[in-house]
């Protein structure tokens, strides 16, 4: 007979992160512990290539389709980054 043991772990997060995690778990109808476990399991299943070496970054960019036209200027990039930080968040 196989016995499964549970172990508690402590994770240090900022108060705002904890509240965001808890609120999302509540929206999904699960406990914070369950939500964090599922987030960890998703991370373990994540099969996206890691970009942690110069070679892997070069291979990644080489695999992208060729672009036509000019790259947006830095101001446009900064605006897109700022918009992405709040995309999908509930209004305050």
C-alpha cells in the first residue's frame, strides 16, 4: 500500500501579491493553497523553450518569420509595455 504524505511549505510574497493570488483563487472557487499548487503544476508542465543562453536566444529569433518594415521607435515600445501591465486587470 502506497501512502501519500503532505508537507507544508512557506512562501514569502509581498502583501499585494498575496491578496492578488487570494482574490484570483476566490474568483476560481478554490482555496489559495489549491490555486498555488495548480500554478506550480502548470509551471512544471510548461514546455516552452527556455531562453537562458546566448545560443537559445539566437535560435529563437532565427525561428521567427522575417519582418517587413521598420521596427517601432522606443516611445511606441514603452506605450505598449505600459498598456500590457494593466491589460486584463479589474478596474480599481
